[in-house]
C-alpha cells in the first residue's frame, strides 16, 4: 500500500456532483453543453494526434493477446451483467441494471492501462495497441449493445443518428489527429500534461451537466442509498470476476509474463473518458443520464486503486 495515493481526479468528480446538487443550473448562465460538445471533439483530436502508427504496428502480430482483451472488454463483461437481468423486478432496478450494463459495454481505458502495464513490466506495445483499438471498436459496439435495450425503452433512441454523431464527434477528430501525427505528434507528446488537464476538465463539465439535470428533475429521489451501494458492490464484484477469469485463460493459453500482465490490465479496465463522452450522445435529453455515470465513476476509482497496488507489486517482484 506504500506510495498509493488517492487520485485527485476522483475527488474532483465528487466535487462536481456536490456542486451540481447544491448549485444546479449553471448551464443556464454558461453554455456548458456547447463547451463540452466542442471539448469532446478536442479530446479525440488530441487522442489521434498522440497515437503513434509505428507503436501500433509493433503490437499487431500478437493476435491471441488482442482477441482475449477485446473479447473480455466487449463480450465477457456484458454477458456477465446480462446474467442478472432475469432477476430485475421493477423499473427503478432496471434503470440501475442498465447503468451497470452501460459500464460493461464500454471500451478499455488508454492512458492508465499503458502506465500500469509499464509499472508492472508488461508488454507495452501490446497495451498501446489494445487500449487504442478498443476505443475505436467501442464507437460501434457500445451503442449496439445499448441499442438492444434503449430502442425498446426510449422511443426517441435512433441507433443510426447515434452512430453518425459518434462518427462526427469522435471518429473524425481521431482520424484527423492521426493524419497530423507526423507533423504535430511531438507537440502533443511535449504537452501531454496540459492535454490531460484539458481531457479531465471536459469530463468534469459533462459530469456536472448530467448530475445538475438529474438533481433538478428529482431522478435520484426514488433510488435508495442501499440500492446505490448494491450497484457499487456489484461493480467491484464484476471487476474481480473479469480479472481472475482473464488470469485463468491467459495461463491456459500459456501467455508469457509480459502478455499476461497486459491482458489482465487492459482487459479488466473501463474508460471514464469514453463513458462520459458516450453518455453525452447516447443519453442526450434523458433526465436519468447521470445515473449511467455512477457505475462508471465507481469502477474508475476502484480500478485505479486496485490496479495501482497490483502493478507496483508485480513491478517489484520482477526487479527481485
């Protein structure tokens, strides 16, 4: 546990929720929705700018590793949550279940996966490839998974329009960034810290907007603390189920130590960036939008904490 610090960004997220509760309606004075919309495209433009085609190529050949990570991310996670669906008995519980399912359908995170793999002395090119490609696959698979339930529940949900918005807001900026990587890639690398602050600022604005709207609409009034706590415990249980399943499978596939670490860290993580950004598109106009962010934020905090401990332990064992 030595050297593990509480991530300050988690505290900022909590701060935004409290601000939304005590001071809702700031978006009526400041055009936060427009700012976040522009900010989303900015996040993914710089994401594409930082992607190195050379590093992506280095990780291409290890197909078993890639298949395991992507199947865990986009198939095993959602199937685990689907097993609980037959036990859902009312509308409030279904909303909470759908919020957890949204978490399960999200892509893996990029920056923290690569950092943790590096600390644990894992396969870094493999981590860069899988974490990066996961975000692109998620543009298609996340709305497809959610569309199975939102199309029937929300009459206004149009999968085609969601795809078009994600392509324009996310995929297109990524492609433009990739094209300009050879020109401005070094600039993005030099200013990585400032770009991270920019990413987090946009996420905080989206979180405030979502919770402000939900608190004003009284969405959380019908949900008890016990129900929200159950979501938290459920999310943590999902992490361990996925983590140890990947550990078991990677050993059965005779992965080397480096590949096993990369599979564990990339396959068990979920992206807060994609979670907040996708929610801004998928649940646009829904008063309950912030509920879908609760499992994502809980999972984000927990994965940072537990994977940091595991990564440092693995790194120290490797040095020994």
